[in-house]
């Protein structure tokens, strides 16, 4: 099953809150196929750089980046197109 994993789920997994870690683990174990776009990827990168957000995180920045890289390796990439109609 393909899913979109919003950044709040990834942040939750890093912080160890709720079931977010289970969602990321399921993606890494190929139970789900996460869908990724360039825009979403850039949001992930921006969020990971927010030191204040991760002040009490159980993972260091290098560990969060490693988790993101592992997660990204399981993603299916797609090109998102914006259609403007008048």
C-alpha cells in the first residue's frame, strides 16, 4: 500500500511519540511504500534542521539524518505537478 508520510510523523518517530515510530518502521520493513516528492523532501530537510524542535530528542542530528536516508531508500519518488485553472 502506498502512503504519504507527512513530516510530523517522521518528527514523532524521532521524538519517540505515539505510533509514529511504528509507521516509519513499517515503511522500512516494506509493509508500506512511502511516496516522496521533491517538495516533501525539502520540507523534511527543513524540519530536520530545526534544533529547537529536537532539543529533547532521543536521536542526535546525525542519527536523524541516517534514519531519513534509510527511510528515503524505501520511498517511491514521483513528480508533483501543479495545475492552475482560471
